[in-house]
C-alpha cells in the first residue's frame, strides 16, 4: 500500500515513519509512506498558503490552490483522498479495516481554521478521529495511517490481530505477564492452570464486563 500525507508540517511525521512497527513495515516494503509539504505548491510571496476568512471571523483558512496542486501531484486512478477534520465522520476500527484494502491513500492535514470548503470537491472522504479539536491534522493522519498499516498482512503477527478491542463490538480482555505476584498484586489463578476452555470463558466474561463498564454504547 502507498500512503501520501500532505501537510504544512512534514517534520512531525518522523514519529510515525522512523520508529518501531511502521518503520519495519516500510523496510519490508509492505507500505510506502511519502510526506509532501503543501507549502511547496504555493505560487505566492513567502510561499503563503492561507488567508483570512470571507465573512470575517478569527484565524486563517488554507487556500484551494496549493492543496489542489499538491493533491494533483500525487493522485492516480487508484487513489482515495481523505481529509482530516473534526466535522468529518467518526473514525472506527471498521473504517481502518476497509481502508487497509485500498491501494493508495492520500491524507490531507489541515491547520489553523481548517480548509477552504471548496477543497472537499476533490476529497473522497472526510474523517474525524474524535469529538475534540486538535491544532492540526498531523496527529489524526498519524492515527489513521498507523491503524491502517498494522492491519496490512505481514505487518504484525496475524495472531495478535485476533480478539482485539472492537471485534464483535467488545473491548479486549485484560492481559498479564511475569511475575505471578508483584507487590501483592496477583495474576488470576485461571490463567495459570493451562485449561484453555476455562481461560477462554474467563476472557470472554472479562470482555463483556469491561465493555459494559467503559463502553456500553458498543453492546447491541
Ligand atoms: C484547529 S482545527 C480546525 C477546527 C475547525 N475550525 C472546526 O472547528 O471544526 C485545524 C485542523 O486540525 C485537524 N483536526 C483537528 N481536530 C481534528 C479531529 N478531531 N479529527 C480530525 N482532524 C482534526 C483538521 O485537519 C483541521 O483542519
């Protein structure tokens, strides 16, 4: 899969591309991530990319021209163009699964007051990562890219993708590792006896308990 990220702050993306699982996936050739600076497509003095809003109001709005040109420079017939915006549709694991099957994703990161509305005419989908406002689309783009890349076959052990949070509308069960006792805190006995039927039962019950407690909205 190819992922193009269009941003005004390219250096933020070293956190995504140069560390851990995503860096290894890139080295293995499972994903090809390219970061493009929208400012490089400005034809104005000082590479200006934003201006004041029509109708008044605070902040600066990112202009059409550099964004249209930046998208044009990377778009192919296989591309899906995604704008990050708090006014988009809420991003979920099911969205990540759907997008992990795409060949080419273009992520468009806003900043300041956001994008000129006309930019939506060249966008396939508008995604919000949650009901809060961040200063820019860079962290949302990293969240979306990371969640998609880890689902690409070969990026992580396929066993690790089984019974994760959100599968079957449930959250994940609690996990423990050595030692068996830490400062008086114990690992549940059921996990120590090797009875996998009982372990599965315990884990399923825990998934339901934790989902009821933290995310009752997920339960049908
Ligand atoms: C300060 S925000 C703009 C907020 C916009 N004026 C509003 O109220 O909806 C600047 C940029 O950050 C990104 N952003 C902020 N919060 C986001 C969220 N929850 N999901 C996705 N993108 C977000 C978007 O790319 C947005 O264009």
